[in-house]
């Protein structure tokens, strides 16, 4: 009996060792030289990812701990076109499935230079993603998520002339904080069956517009009281909680809109979901 227990313990130790060996570190970095622009494409299928401005003078920095049995890392830079691609490729075929604890323990850190005009394309699968974009020289932004929770923060204003920001989510939760600090004149949010929480604080550019389309999920908008908000709503079997507005047909205009120094025009389309506006 004792010998059998020893054998089982040995087998368990070998299995644990094999799992530990399946996790490996990967990193890639490029120092900024004369580059003035960068297009960064980030693809991360499973695990936890953090993205933030670089403070080291690097054009980009990518550090990753990944599951070698199911994924292969990549960090490829094309200096001729100023494009860097960072992320994970899945080994084999059939899409991404998170079937092991180790895949959830994958972690990635992405840092991008705030000193170059940046176009950022980020795509996340079954991951927990946290993006701090405040302070970047942002020109164009696209964030797509699958079955994940993604938080995008603009803790301080960006320095670029952002043309647009596009966010899309499937069965996921999307949290957007300090959207006014993005500097983007056109913001689009497309949600599937998950929840969308959008904080409208920050230094909005003049004549900013935001369009939100949510199918089955809920939408919560949090706005500072000194922001002028004009909300046009198209809804089907959806509840709307919007105190502090004056209604005119499908348009809701916040009280004090004309005297507000900052304005944003919102168009919201939702089906089988709730819309809540909270002032603070």
C-alpha cells in the first residue's frame, strides 16, 4: 500500500513538473530612434493583459508568460511601414479554447511610446484586459473583445488628434473610463450580450459624437454634471432611466446644455436591454 502511494505521489510530481515546464517567458523590445509614427497590432487570446504608455524611451516593449503547448508568441516589427505586431498564435486549428488553468495564468505586458503618433488595434479573446491609454499620442483606436472583461482607461488626456475610437464586444463586459480624455471626435461602441459601462468624464474635444449599439446587454452611462449631453435613443423592449434630461421625441437634452463648456452628442440603439444615465 505504501509503495503504491509513493508511486502515485511520484506520478503527481512529474505531472506538476511538466505543467510548470509548459509555461515560458518571452520578451521583445525596440528602443525609439527617429520614429515619429507607429501602428501597433496586439492579439491576445487567453489570459491577462496590461497595456500602458512606456516610460523607458522604448518604442514598444512586450513581456509575456505563456503556455508553450497551445500558443506561440510573436513580436514582429516592420520598420519600412512602422508596424509592430505583438501577441500569441494558437498552435493547431479549431479556434481558441480555454481548457486549462495554465492558459488563464498567461500574462502579458505591452508598453507603447507616448512620443510617436499611434494607431492601436487590439483584439482579445477569453482574456482579462486592462488598457491605460492616457498620455499616448493617439490618432486612431480599435479594440475588439470576445468572451472577456476589458477595461479601457484614459486617466489623463491623450496628446494626439484622434480621429476615431471603435470598441466592439461579444459576450463580454466592457468598461470605458474617462472617455473625454481620449481626444477622439468620433467614438463607436458595439455590444453583443454583455454589459457596457461608459464613463463620460474628461476633456472632450469640440463637437464630439458617440454612437452606442447594444443588442442584449445593459448600457450604463456616467456623466459629470457640467457636461452638456444630447442623447438620441432608439430602443425596442428596453428600459430607459434618464433623470436630468428634457425630452423632445426621441431626443433627451441635459439641463444646462447650452451653457455647458463641453458637449457630447450620443446616439444609442438597444434591443432587450436597459439604459441608465447617472450624473455625478
